[in-house]
């Protein structure tokens, strides 16, 4: 089967790329012919995550779309583009299967978060009422033109969801989100979770800096990912706890410089805080062997939080705010700690302090996280995905008329 994978990036920029890095080789191993169409050229020096032999094409102009149509794929496997009209053009080429990594067509700003009076998840379905709440709840920026433009874009994406051959999710949380938008339940498929498989963790954790416990944040450095809350939580810890910690922030994004400045104010002389950029697959595996706790301080409802499963496969438990799909892989008190209530630095600081003061608890979480992760296999996920994509590809004739000119 010919599968055209459409995505924004071919370099590491977040969870979408982590997912595709695992799944594309698994689909190729099942005999599929895959090509990747992407929107944005990688920054200078950025590492591409795709395996050798997978053709890639920039999808920036009409010639690229003509090239895609000429290849005549059986299916377009969409992972969210920046332009909804371009997504609709792809739907003209072949049946469309979309994997919802984020709130695509379900929220004006795509964050599903009210920022005022404090960050809280929004449970509304997308509709005119969202415009009335946009400013009072600080759902996005202040410019009215941006508000109406974003609303129009997300409404088009909402319609596209209803026209897709299949909508795929990685969590029950996101499946419920689709159903709230009115998508037919028969076309919304939640795939089994998988954890990238790593070598078994060592019997005892390698301490990366003397006796210090090693905490890790890994992901896009954006406000909604909560790195600023983590740094504020570290500043709230008493000296005895602070002296036991080394903290690494891995990734990149618009907030990196701001977080680095905040870290310089927080670190003082008794805490080691480092920024290491994106780590390649082998680098992440080796690096995770030195980590005691993953911290997921997201203030938005994470659609899943794949980094938590990746860490668990290396025997690293997590502390995270209880939002979105997080609780589908983080079992409170078993594979880590769910921090209840609205996301606050005070709540996060309490959870970190309690965990660091009880190393036997961290060890118990570590073994439970690894045991859970090794049961969540890529093979089971890829088998289920293979079946879903094959069924969606069979919708070519039934959907050709529906998809035609969906961007008009």
C-alpha cells in the first residue's frame, strides 16, 4: 500500500516527530511504500529523524501537490499541518487518515486551556460560544483579527475531521474530544499505547552528579509545557532538598532563552541546572539511564505525553500534573505521582520534595514503570494501525466526492 505521510517537520520538534520516528519504520517493515511530505525546512544543523531510504518532499507549492497526486497514494496519513486549506487539498488526492496529536479542529487557539484567572482545561466543543469566552478566559492573544482568523481555521479543520475516512487518537481523552465535536464514533479509533523499547534499566540508577538525584524535563520549550513552573517549583524547595538535585532541561523552543535566564536566578550555588537541546534517539536512551525522575509540568491538558512512556521504557518514573491523557499511562503512586488540582508551582514543589526524600519510593516507581512499559509494545500498536490504515484506504471511492473541493 502506498502511504503519503504529511507532517510539518522532518527534524525533531516535539512528540509528533518522536512518534513518526518509531512508526514509519514499523509500517515500512510491513511492506508499505512510504513517502513523507513536509512543510518546513529544518533549521541549520538540525538532525532529521527519518530512517535512510524514506523519500521526503517539501510540500510548499503546486508542483509538490502535483507530484503527490501523480504518485497516486492509497492513503494520506496526516499529522497536522499549519494550513487547513492545504490539508483539504491533500484530501482531494486520496482518503485521509488524521492522527490527532493536538487539539486540531477542537479549539480556537489549539491549546484547550483557559489562562484566566488561572490555567484550567477547557471542556467545551468548538462553536460560536468560544468567541464569547476568548477574551474573558484569555484563550489566546489580544488581536481581534487573529481571534476570528484562528476561529475560521479551526472550524475548517473541524469540518475536515468529519470528512476524514478515519480519525486516529493515542488516548481515550482525545477520542472523547473528537466525539464532542460530533465526529461519527465509528470513524474514531483509539490505538493501543506503546512505549519505545530500550535496554533494561540498570539494577541501580547511575547518579549523574555525585549523590544528586537527577530530574529531567524533555520537550518543546513553550509556555504551555510549563518549564517556567518547574523552575519556580525548584526555587520553592528548601536548601536540603535543593542540594540533592541535578536538573536537566532537554529540547528547544521559543521560551528557551527566557527559561535559561530564570534558571540562572534559581540555581544559586546549591543546584545544578543544565540545558542540553534536543537529544537523538541513542543519546536519549543513554541519557535516560542517568535520570531518576521525569517531570512533566504541562499546564495544558496533554493529549497523551509520549515522553512519559519513552522514559518509562528506560525505567524512569514521572511526576506530572493530572490533565488530559497523562493518567492513561501514569498511575498515581505506582509509576509516579499525579499532582492534583490546577497546575501550580507550589503543588509541583511539594510532589518533588516528597519524592526526593523517599528514594525507596522512587525505586519502587521505577520498577513498576518499566514493567508497565515493556507490556506496551510497538508491535501491537503498529499492527492495529496497519489494520486501520488499510480499512481507511478502502474508502477511496466512497469519499472522493465528499473530499472534492473541501477547501473551498
